[in-house]
């Protein structure tokens, strides 16, 4: 979801406008000010005690900046929640760094430490104290969010203070922080109005001079409940004398509703009563939307008047005219609408849905349909989303479909299987399996009454979802391929399920995200068959771009560069059709096209592909993409022995080997490990790769694990541990050969080539004996891609200055003069690690393995 386009995002972040004629509550403001040095303020009280009003007044009274977030039930999605929090924080401090925004893209359920560490580090550098407010916190129930917020508060720097306003308690926090004096708490007894405040309320808010005796009776009767005072004030406004039960706060909602009916609602004119009942079904209100439901042409003015009269209507912003009812009054109005016009309810919800649909708010339209049990309309809107990515988070689809009666879902087969599909995206494979088995039994029971077309479509759905579960959860590609074959057999035109992919973190590789269990290899012919079938299957729905790029990546790893290029280009051309997170296609496509150009030694074209990726990302405002693009650009420079760009990248994104790392950040921290290696920080590099390898294996990322092992071999070589380096490389070769991976070795340059050569020599001498060793044919084929053992001899008529870069020429001349490495590094002002990289490049270009041969070859080219 693009949260900038959310219907009410701005109002969610809007600090409530000041309440006119508000009763001063200096003692509460002072209590809250005294708690600013603590981590958090917790305000807990039932509805109607003025929590939001108090926090709003406190926020505006402070001389520090503040961010505000009003929560609702749909914020129980970790990605959405923290994206909103980032927006609120940015309102307070002015913006977040690129590294923090990139870390935000790694958010997924259960994986929040990496992002929060980056965010907390960012907040630690903020100079001015600021406030972050969560209003209506009781709406949040998701345990992932509660855990992540607890982590956030645990390590919150002193510069920040967080305020929570909630109807329910904070047991999730108190259990952690009991006795630490981290929190300031305000409860219901603090919020009750005393006698003096009661008198002030009627004088300021109702323009009534209340006699002390009468005010004392009211204060006792309402128990200081401010909403009760407001009810009495409204009753006095519309009636000469309110009823005896005025505003009593005794937990009896029936009495409150009775008072609202007798003292407020019935005192309004008929037109206003009808207007309020008509718009009672709305979660949020503005003039045009209310006009669509009520037919009142002056709805905007009507709302402003009701808000001005304090009729339980809260403005959400000052510019766009959005409001919401106080919860108690909203519930009361809905009951009145049901009581007086029960046959009209369906029409009102339909009108709300129609208005939202016309304004382009499709998700909100479906919400109104489902709340109003207008399932026919909901199905119509969902029909329009077939084979399209839904704008919101994937959990939205699951929530919608779970609210539609299962008996109705089963009659709409595509919806039923879309629901099961959404359960898999929601990481609920056991629940999905239960429904798949029910679907199979349902078919056995009822299919005899269906026509052949319905049977085939049903089985197409069933086997497609089975394929997804097999490949993504069971990691059984063979079984997945069979399910896909069956799905194509029964539905050769593809499936029309609703594809609502989750808002998942961006990584610069599609293939590595769907790679299966380590050591369980899919034979090459089956892998090709799987991808070609999947492309054909998805092409019928015009969703094949992701599979094209994924297959292109696999072909690249096999060193089939021309075929890889064609599939990557196909995916890149088709990605313009993608509405939802298109960067997940064009970033890996452009990065691998850049690598293909680099493999062809066309550095200019390689750089241009990265420029293209940056252009796409800039146009889409895909900030999370730039950390990958800039890393790949720095890698191009690193291949030339220039570590400056890599160091600038590290500085820009503030990465360290000790950072917590999620599975979605393997690419980023693998490049960090390579940079550490090239700058001779080998101990740190080794420790980091050990951490990364454990993550890759745990999360079933065998391709990442393989690349980490190859880098570990290079690190061991740098640490002067050649035997261990060769054995580590052999381990990587063992995993790579069944899949015929080539580039994962070749792309690491000459250091791996020298290790491969050493490995062959050790094998030939019989120093390594194992029946499960990788074949030498495979090893030699990798070497041939370097121009190694089978390369054509270097031509002696090639000019030295055309073969070597300017820096390499300087180093070569120093070598000719007999300077050792330390002297060369000192003379040129570069590090030993950088020097070794340059020397290895010289050896590779001269096709030699030591300094003596290099000087001899260079002198021959001089002459």
C-alpha cells in the first residue's frame, strides 16, 4: 500500500484542533510535564473521560515538537503500523535518513529488530526532545506489534517520550517495567472533574452559571465523568430542565442512551435527527459523503454546525472537513437508525460504498459492503480485483474474506480459494491445509452436480494453491511442479484468484526468495520445466513478469548469459503493468542485467543499467531500492580495487558488523562483509559471515548460504589459512554442482580462481580424497569462465597501458622497482587490502599466479 494515498492518513497524523472554551486542567498538565523525563506516559480510562482532549491540549502546550497517530482496528498490521509511526516521527523531527527508510522496508511479522535498531539509532542522534502520541491504543491487539513496541520502548533514547491513551490497561508493558520508574501513569480517578472544574465546565462550555449546590449534586451524580457533564449541558440547552438521571456514570449504557434520547436527540429538529441517523453508518464523515447518504445539499455546513454545538462530533482535521462521532453517540445513532428505519440500513451502506468506489477508495467501499452485510455488492467489487494486486496489505484480503459467510464463499469458488491463498500469505499453512482438505471433500461430495467447466476451474484453483503451499512451505519443488502441471491441465487459461501479495521487504533478488531447502536439489530439466510452465500459467493473467525475472536470475547463475538477458528484459518490459511494489521486479532485473554487462566486461553498460534502476526507483519514490543500487555501484568500483565507494556506502547507511540482521538484509550485509574483507578487517568479516550463514540456513536461503561460503573461502585465504580456504571452497562446490551454479564463484574474481586452481592441484596430487567430492570437470568449467586453464594465451602485442588501469600501472611499475607491498602501499597512499586487490587484478589480466611471472610478462609487453 502507498500510505501517502490512504484516505485518512493526514487526519490520522493530525493533532486534534484545540477545543474551544476548554476547562483548564493545570494539575493534570503539570503531572504529565513531570513525567516527561521518563520513557512513556500511559493514560487509561473508559470512553468519555477526555483522554484525547487532554493529550491534545498537553501536546499543544509543550514547547517541543510532537508526532501524533490516531489508531483504529485496521492498524493491526505490523507493516502498516510502523509505516504510520515513521510518518508521525517525521512530523516531529523533520525526516528520517535513507538508511532508516531502507531498514523500514525489511519489516515483516516477527522480524522487527533490524528496523527498530536502525530507527532507535536514528533517534539517538536527534538533538531536540520530542513527543510521540498514540491515541486509541486499545485498538491494537496484534502480538507482533505489542512485542515490537515493547522493544522500541525498552531501548528508547532519552530524547524521546511516548504517550499512550487507551480504554484498556497496559499489562504487556507493565510486566516488563515494573519497578523501573520508566512510566508516568494517569488513571480514571485523575481524570474525574472535581467541583471547581464542574462549575467551570458549565460556565465555559455551556454559558451557564451553575449554583454551587446544584453543581455539587451533578458532580456526585456524574462521578466527574466529563461526557456526563456534556450530556447535562446539552439537555439544559434543548430542555429547560434535564431528567434526574442526567449523565450518571454508573456503567448502565441503557440509562445513558435514555438520556441521549430524551434530553438531546428528541430536542433536535426533525431534519437534523434524520440527517444524523442517515450518516450514523459512517466511520468518518465529510460533506460530500454525508450528502450522498442523506441527500442534504448543505451537509458540509451541517457538520460544522454540529461540531460547533459540541454534539459529540470530533473534527479530524482543519483543512479537509473530516469528522468522526464520539463512540457512545455514534453507537446511539446507529441504534436509532435501526429502530426508526431498519429497512433503510442496507441502502445507506450501499450509498457509502458507492461514494467510496466513485472516489477511488475501493478498500473502503468493500469495508462498507461487508459491515452492512451487502455481500452481493462486496462480491461485485471483489470480482473487479480478479488477478489484480490489491492496494492494501495482504491481511486486508484475509479479513474481508473471513467476514463473508463460508457457505457463500464456497459457492464462489474463486473467492474460497483466494481466501485459502491469503491464509498462506498470512503464514497460516496449517489453517490453509485444513481448508484445502475441506475443499477436496466438498468436491467429492458435490462435483457430480457441476458441469465440466466448473469442475475443471475448481480443480485448477485447488492444484494452484497446492502448488504454492508445496513450493513455499513444504519446499518440495517436485511435488509443486506436479501440482502446477495439474493446474494447467484443468485450467489452461490460468486462474482468476485474487492475488494480494503482502507488503514484504524489498530484496534485489526474486530467485533467492524462493529457493527451498538446502541440499534438496531440483534436477535441471525439472527446474526449467517448472519455470516455463509457471511463466505460461501466469502469462494468461498477465502476471508473468516476476517469474520471467526469477528464471532470468537462475539462468545467470548458470552462466547462460544470453538466455538470462532475454528473460530479464521480458520481465523489465512487463513490469510497467504492475500496480503493487513494481520495484520488486525492476530492481532485480536491472541489477542482474548490470551483472551480465559486467561479465561481458562492459563496465559502461553495467553502470547504465544501475542508472536505469535508480531512475525507476526515483519515479516510484521507492526509497528502499537505493541502498541496493548504490551497493551494486560500489561493487563495480570494488572490482577495480577502489574501496572508496564502498566505504562511502557504509558511512551513508551506518552499517556495522554488530548490527542485528534479518533474512531480508542478507544482500546488504554480505556486501558489508566483502568490504570488510577488501579492507583487511578479516576477523570482523569472518564473524559477520558466520552470523549471516546461520540466518541463511535457518530461513532456507541456500543460494545466499552458498555465496556466503564462497566469500568465507576468500576470507580464510586473506587470513593466510590456505588449507581451510580450499576446504571451505570445496564445501561450496559440493552444494553448487547439482544446480550447475557458475557465477557465484566467477563473480568473486581472481581470489576464487586461484583457490579453484589450488583445489585442482590438490586433487590431482591425491591430497584430497572423498567419494562425494565435486567433479573436476565442473571445477574446470568454472575456471574456464575466468579465462583460466582453457583461456587463450595473452597476446604479446597488447599495449600495457590498454590492459591495466592507471592505478594498476602505478603498482606494476613499483613492482618492477622491487618494492614490497608495504612500501608500495605507503608510496601510493592506499591500504594493504586495496593493494592486494589491485595486484590480484594484475595477475588475472596477465594470466599469471605470482609476482615474478607478472614482471616477466609485463616487461615482454613493454618491449
